[in-house]
């Protein structure tokens, strides 16, 4: 089930989460031809085929099919990063985490202190605002209340700009599970 766009892959992840798959720790196989994208490993072909039909209906693309893989040893781990979106305001950019990402944080860290939105922090002692990697890392920690290791355990995070492009992605290596 290769995906042509990030939007298709996001729809795939959303549907997995809707049916109760924990995207932080799922049986997975690496999607060939991608840097760090994962496909869910189904136990029964019938379930996978039903899922492919539902996904195809949602995306109005009936071409999704199920492929069998021989897996010597099952790998478990995060399937996708948490998603943080940047929004422009008169006072400067603010950042919010997607609701499903918030739910994933709370499912695994029930005592996490989630923050609804945070502004772009001022850079160092200069008082300037820049969206550098270090500053966006601070944004992710502030929104989630988690440290870098805890964030990596959930699949890392991606900061998306308003235009749909991404500003930063921090994802754990494939061996993190």
C-alpha cells in the first residue's frame, strides 16, 4: 500500500487511530522507498483488505491493495510523529498540537502538562524571534510537557507551516521502539 502523498499517508494514520491502533507502539514494517515511514502489520488478511477498502473510499481511490510480507521478527515501534502546526497571528507565530497527537501524548503520559498553544520563543538573549531547530524543539517540549527522550518514544514530531510544508522534523532512528 504505497502512498503518493503525505496527505494520503496521514489519512492512513488517522484511520488506523480511529480503529484503535496505538501509533506509538504498533507492529510495523518499513515502507520501501521512504526515509522513515511505516506500514501497519495486520494479523489477518481479511482485516487488512477491509481497511484498504475503507481507506480507498475515504480517499476516493479504489487502487489501494494489500501486500503480504514475510517478516522474520516482528518490529514494534512508533508509526508516525506527533504533529504541531504553526499559525500566524498579529503578535507572531503560535503553535498548536493536532488533537490526535494530544490524545497520543495523554494515552502514554497521563500526567503530561499539555499546553494548548505556545508562541514562538525569543531566541537566546537577542530578543529576536527565529524558527530555528533549537527554538522549535523548545516549542515541542512546551506543548507536550515531555522531554526529548519521551518525545522520541512517541515517534518524534513534525512542525508544519500554514502552507502545508514542514519547518522541522525530529524523528527517532528506525531502531527506536
